[in-house]
C-alpha cells in the first residue's frame, strides 16, 4: 500500500445563506487541498452552520435548526458528493443529521472521488444530542475500503470509548478519522486525549478535525474550540509524544500529513512494546475488596 496524503481541516463556522453558499465554501476549502492531499477530513456537524438560514427562525432555535437540517440532508449530501467529484478527492465531510426510519441519527459519510459513498453512524450520543436534540445511536463500527487499505471513522464522542476504535482496528483499519465538534476546551481535550490513547493502544494513526469559532446566531454551533491534528504510536520511529502534525488552537485551516501504512506494520511487528498485539483478549477480572493488614 502506498502512503496517504491526509488533510485535516479546522472548519470556521460562519453564517451560510443556503446550500449553494455551503457548497461554494466547501469548494473553496477543497480547492486549497488539491495537490497536498489525497483524502481530506472535515469536522462533525460542519454543515449544521446551514441550520439557521434553512430554518428561517428569527432567533437561534435548536429544534428548528435540526428539523431544517434533516429535511435538507439529501441536498447537502449531493453538494458534498459533487465537491468530491469536482476536486478528485476522497472526502470525509464531517457528519450530518439524517432520518433513519423514525429516528434521527448522526451520519458520517466517506465519499470516493467518483461520488460513491458509505456511512459510519455515531453510536454514543452526547448529552446535547440525546437530551436536547433527540438524536439516536446509529449502526455500529465499520471499516471502509480505499486505495490505501481499510480505514475507520469514529465520530467525536465515539473516540472516547476504546472498543469502538478497537473493533475497526481488529477489522483491519490502520487509520481512524475523527470528525469532531466541541464547544469548550474541556470537550476538545477529551477528544484529543482519547485520539492519542487510541493511537497508542492500537498502534495506529488517528486524525481529528474540529469546528472552530463562535456563532451566536446558531443554537447548535454557538461555540467551537479545537485544533486539527494527526497522532501516531508513541514508539520508536515516531515522535516522542506521538504528535505527527497539529494546527494552531482555534485557528481555521488545513493540517497536512503523509501517512505510510508500512510504518504501522513495522511498529506492530517490532515496536519497543506491542500494544496492538497485547490488547486483552479475555474479560478483565472483577476487582475484589482490598484487605488492609
């Protein structure tokens, strides 16, 4: 497998007048990535900046924004597919709320340059999603076939749960993409630390892309903190802190990094430690009470 040129975008949340405006913004950013990346990663819910304009509400309204986004999801997805085809890129455009039967789920597409796509649903809901938006858990972890081998997607909060990523790694993923949307540094750091832990314990690459900026005109995306970054194993042949590339905190723009799956194969075979191999295969024993003497 040949190396992959990856671009992770810290997406600036801005007022967007409609789907055509969103498509123009998406094309602007993807145009910058052409020649620097083969596959690009955008943040969770980046397209939800459309919600206020589509809802027509006079003031920020969580429910109205969600309804408008769910109704517009097919057209938004068409714009994303068109952008991937136009620029010849593999595109993970973040996520969007979509109708699934009677429920609304948070779905992250991976779009090929010819417009084909597949989805990874978010499985673990944040309190905002569950308690205020009523978004439901979707299907479990999957892997995606690409020219660079199998990849995984773990949407924001899902990355904080080791078994979600582990299932993808055991299915063959050597890279996990984490589209994120967090409104505080507490939230972003939970995702960042989780991404670093998943890269360490699985001896794989993990990339994160956040929304950034303030949006008082949006109930869903009012505050956004984070930085785009790419992490690898904390082992020989990699940086001592495992950070392969990182953008500036809260600053919009691309972070590019070339990732070679052969480096993952090598460290899993002959690292200073073998975290990937040594993942516990049996349930851990239940701790009993310590006896003080």
